[in-house]
C-alpha cells in the first residue's frame, strides 16, 4: 500500500461527502465534517509523517482525506481513502479499516445491488477470509 496526499482527491472527496450526506445520515454512519482546522492538521501530520500508515502488502494507493467517513473505496481503481480523525470512536485499527476498504473493491461487482447493511455484513465475512489480513 502506498500512502499519499492529493489535493485533487481531497477536493473530490469533499464534494462526494456533501453529495452523499443524506445517505450517511440515513445509515447512521460517522462522518468527519470538513474544517480548516482538520485540513491543516492533516497536512501538518502528513508532511511530518505522523499519520497512521500500516504496512499492507497490496498494490493499492491510499489517499488521506480531510473529511468524510473514516474509510472509503473506489469501485474501479485500486485506491482507498482514509480520513484519520476521531479514530478513538472507531472500533477497529487503521489496518483493519483499510483491509475492509480493499475487500470492498474486490467484491463490489457481487454486492453492488445489496443494501448497505447486507453489503457490510458480506464484506466483513469476506475480510475475515482475505489472505491479506493474516499477513503481518
Ligand atoms: Zn464497508
């Protein structure tokens, strides 16, 4: 996994987060709202290499983003998004979160018509069997 920051990806993510706002509310998902403070913290931590970057042996790019849900994925590209704020409210580790998002990209074709809850259950079950999650 390659970790990086991209201004373009961050802007696209801000727009995506705004567009999906009602979906996030309906599904009761935790959303980190965009703020100048978080944006500055993200960039500062990125350039001082203080953001979590767990080793994952997969040919993916992880974009750090300043708002949104903790994790997100791209349905067709090998990339995931990571908003590393308020992680104390998240029940899993950064590594588990990113493996979850990678697993989404691998099974999207199968679950695309599932409801959000069905999709999450299926992905969590697949993730447990994902060989990546057994590697250190
Ligand atoms: Zn998920």
